[in-house]
């Protein structure tokens, strides 16, 4: 037990806030990955970890960079949509 009293929050506000924080964290992580891949020398090898495993496979650096940029764009888009929906709620 943490010793803190349970917080009472309205509806799904707490869940939305956690989701927004998680999205922000993922965006930061993805920015680091894109930056690291962008700054690698051309001859460096890149490996991708298999999900839920300790196995890594050699992957194409430029293809992986492209996929990571697309993922970053999708995360940013989702974050922006969330921001816009919050602004719309406030205006109503």
C-alpha cells in the first residue's frame, strides 16, 4: 500500500491523461530512435529485437529509419487529434 488516499476523478479523465502521457513518452522515445538511426554511419549494422523475445535480426538501416519516421508521424498525429478533441470539449 502506498499510504495515499485513492483519488476520485471524473469519468475517464484519469485514463485519458494516462493515455496522453503514454503517447508523449512514446513520441520522445521514437524521436530518439529516429535521431540515432539518422546519425549512424552508412556501414553500421542495425538489429531489431523480436517482440517478446531476446532474439535480434539484422535489418536494413534505411528501411528501418523510414518505418521509424512513419511511426513517429502516426504518434504525433494521434497526439494532435487528442489535443484537438480536448480543445473542442473546452469550447462546448
